[in-house]
């Protein structure tokens, strides 16, 4: 079963979806395998999770772009699963292993804080809600963020 490994590219301060498309196209043109294209908070509408800036990252253009990324996925893992479908399993596996070792070594309950989580991660890790400027708006936004964690199997945020 093939497992092709490519680079992970992080794009912070990409002004719009076209800038990200340009980065991906640059890798393809140079013949460099690109396994993952990471973006930071630039795509969000007002820095809110699960939102898109409607001007610079319009929904239809993002769907088209992400669809093309999925069609061209290079990494294939066990059971013929693509990187897209397994990337957060790495964070889950890392959190699980860390929690198990901490309990074994210390004999005490652990505290692990993760950013990359998957369904059921709450058994092993807390989830970091992301960057926060400690403003009242940020505080207000953390309430629905933490409440939504129950949907993903992460109790008590």
C-alpha cells in the first residue's frame, strides 16, 4: 500500500483564497509533493471558528478549492484512507499516548491540552479553544465554543 509523504505548508497572512491557491500551484509547478496546506485565522469571519470571511474567502470558491485538494490528495494511509480523513487522528493518538504515559509515570491524574482533536479525545485531553486577546468579545465567544465540545466527545471544554 503506497504512502507518499509530502511537505506541510503553513500560510499565515494569506490575504485571500487565491493566495493559498497560488501557494499550492507553486508546489505543483515545482514538482514538490504537498501533503497538507495549513491556514491560520486569516480565513475566518471576525476570528470566529467554523466561519469564512465572505469577501476574501467566499464559500463557493473555498468549496471549489478544497474539493480540488481532496481530489489530488497524495498521502494514503492504512485501509486506503487519505490524509484529509485522518489528520486529526494524529493529534488524538498523540494525546492518548501522552496521557497514558503521564498516568503511568506519575501515578496521578494527568492534564493534557491539545489543539488537534478527534471524536472521543475528551477521554485523554482538554481542547485549546485557540488564540485569545482576552477581550470581552473573546470571552463571550468562548461560551458557545466550549458548549459545542460536547458534540465532539470533549466534556467540560
